[in-house]
């Protein structure tokens, strides 16, 4: 006999992601927490002299000791997306008047395409996540009993009630933390730039689709300070 029981609808992917949305590049979590994601430039530490390595290590230690909040540092490795590069080569090929150069560009483009297809070229990006978790204090107008038992309940920090009213204030405090981190990294010789809304969406698309080639490469904007 066929099973006539109603089948449960598959859960949407969004239900497994603790992200409510973004605003001005800041990730807003479902529990009210805020996260600013900074993309950080790399450094070839091994090519530095011994004195330079010691100075960098000391500066990094001082930077960490200056913080009164936690940080998350992670490296994101993805298969390099060369479609834009190949498209540029195709445009050069079409616009080249010299037949010999046009042929060489076409052969080079096909060589790059075949090489990347057989050999995974990985791209590494470095990120620092700056957190801010606002603590919601009990309102004075609530019943005494509710306040009393609420003290013993396990709740995550959240923005409730006056979320819109307080969000700008919380964003300002997070921005101060992010500025402190950027300044500290600059002293080490590392450049840090906050991601905007589109770049945050791109990053999480890449994170939650590990089997797919990244849609585009995230880069530190040359126009950013």
C-alpha cells in the first residue's frame, strides 16, 4: 500500500544560516549580534629579514594585547575563477589587427583554459571578523515576576523591541572596533578593508557552495583607504 501520509516540506537553506541580513556591509545575526568582515592583505613573512620578522611579531603581539574583544581570523581558499581574464583575452584577440598576434593570443587563451581545467589553481583570501553583541537590559515597565525569572533564563544577546532605534548606536560601536582593528593591522604592515553588502553576499555564496568555482574574485579595493 502506498504511503499516503503528508510529506514534510524540505527546510529552506536560510533556516540553517544564522544571518538575518546586512546593512552597510555589517552582518546582522538572528540573535541580534553584529559582525564586520574585513578583508586583509597578505604578507610573505618568510622573505623578511630576522629583524623584520621580530618587529612584525612584536607588533602583532602588541596589537592583540590592545584589544578588549575577541576576533575571528580565517583563510578562505577557493578555485580561481579565470573567466573574466579569458574574456579579456578574447576581446584583445578580436581587436588585434595583426594576424600573427591574433593567433598567438588565441593559442595562449586556449592554453590557459586547458591548464586550469586540468590543474586546480587556488586563490587564498584572508579575513578578520570583528564582533559586537549588544546586551538587552530588562525594561523597567515589565512585571517584577517576569524580570525575576528572566534573570535565570538562558538567552543569547539580542536586539529586541527598539531594534531600529538602537541599531545605529550598535553599528557605531562596532565601527569603532573595526577602526581599531584596521589601525592595528596597518601598524603591522597589513592593509584591511571592510566588505560591502555585495561582497558579503559573494563571500557567503562561496562559503556555502564549496564545490562551485567562485562567482568572482574578492579584492581589496585600490580606492579604499
